[in-house]
């Protein structure tokens, strides 16, 4: 009989987290209250920026950041093909056109050369995605976006706790977006954050998350006033004090959790180096990988067929392996709406046929890691051509 299921990612919640949420439940403020401010301040300090804006999800963070950066109808937003659909969707929400750039075949990070080839007079934003938790080549991307009114944003939803060139993820672009979904480095159940040094951008994001209204309920309560103005069409993207209390409690544990992920990843690296037919993604120098995901590539002559057989075998053995991601330009909506299709980003398309995500998260034990190694090694030997 297989052991208990082991997912590729999951939350780690302890009694301190529960107590933090219960304390808010017993307080006067369940939303727009002091825990929101506290979480934002602690998060900004952690990622090394001046401002942080808590929102309802990572997708909401992208939507707010694009809006705050001035994205609108007729603009183009360059995004990598290999990412979750939200990176591109949030641009489409604003009437902009997502333009898909290819990825580096070794790291699967956004390829600056492909970005350069996609830039046009309509480009408003380039969005770097720190795939699996590894920061992109921000130095090269900053150089590409230095002129012409193009802003560099970061979809850093995988990379909280990572770093590049001695700087923390969250301080590497004009604005960085994060997700607190349960499989991410920390969770607030659902939630997200926009982080930036730009005070005007942060202010626009705050208004956008609150229906386009310039003040929230607590601010008016503190002033003893009722009057408010809606200055633009915004959304209800607020994050409650309950969510922020959980996120704040989780943030305190993040450094230890990231180090635990890195240690498990090093053990995987060592073990799989001796297994023919499987290889981890390449690592960039001078980066601190956050290891939201541990992705391997199948290297046989028929990687997609091999990957499907390995996927089924490991799932049957209780390992919740997954595939990240279907290239966004291959989804039916994008083919139908923007005319994208196979051949647009060949490296991303080849990667999709060969990659597999293995379990790696903060709640895993060393024994869990050894189980993954043993199961993958046995399966690769059994399925070897």
C-alpha cells in the first residue's frame, strides 16, 4: 500500500497562526483595521522597499500593479509564455494586449533577448516571472526597459524570500507582486501584495483596491467623518484583518522555511545527479533561490510520453506531482482572442512537454524528502527505455 499522499505544495499552519487569527476575531476590526497596516509594514521591511499594499490575491496584485503603472487599452505587456495565466490575464483585464516572450531553455526564466525582440512602441510594461522561486536576470531586463517609458514589474509570487545580486526579491523592479495562496512560501489563506519604492504607484494601487475610493472606513472613523469620493473605477480587492493576521504570523517564520526548502532541494540535487534521464533546472549565479517549486526535466528522446508515464506512476504511489505550466499562449482563450499558437515560444513549448514538479514545501520532513527520492529513482529505473 502506498504511504499517505504527499502534495507538491501545501500550507504549514501552527498554533501561533491560529491564535493570531482568533485574536482578530475577538477585536473590533475584522477588515480595514490595524492588522492590515501591520502586515504591510512588516512585509515592506522584509523585502526592502518603502511601500506594500495588501490585496485579495496574487492576481489582484498583478491587476493593481498594472493599473498603477498606467497600463490601459491599446498598450502591450510583455510576459513570459511559461507562467500561470494570471500574469497575462491581468493585462487583458485592462484592455491591454499580452505579448508572449520565450524563456531561457536552461532556467525557464524570461529570456531578455526574446523580450528585446518583442518590444514595440506600444509596450508599456515588461513583467519578469521568478519561475519556481529563482529570480530573473533583472540587470539585463532593467537595461532593456531603461528608455521609452517602459516599466519593469516583477511577478514574484514564487520567490518571496529569494534574492539576486545581494538584494531581496521585492526590491528588484518598479513594483513586485506576491501571492499568499496556501501553496506559496507563506499563506494568508488567500491574499497578495504589491511592493514598491514608488509612493505614487502604491497610492494608485491603494485606491484601485478599494473601489477607486480615496479613503477606507477606518480612516474616516479616525477622522470622525463620513464623506468620501470615488475618483476612478476600482475593485473590491481589500484583504481583511483576519487574512493579514495570518500572513503576519507566517512572515516571521519565512526565513527558516526558505532554508528548509533549500536544504531539501540540495538533497534532491545530489540524489538525482545519479539518476539517468532526469535533471533539475539550471541555477543562475548570484541568486538566492526560494524554491517554491522543485522542477525537473525528463531528458529522454520522447520526454512527453516519459513524463506522462512517470506522472501516473508517482501519483499512484501517493506523490502529488504536477506540471507548471501549460504555456499561456496555448490556452484556448488566447488562441481565440489574440491569435497565438504553437511555434510562438519554442523553448517554453519544449519545456512544457518535458517538465515535472516534485513535492517540496515547508511542512515536509527529511523522511518525506527521502521518500520522494526513492520513489522517483525507482520509477525512473522501471520506466527507462
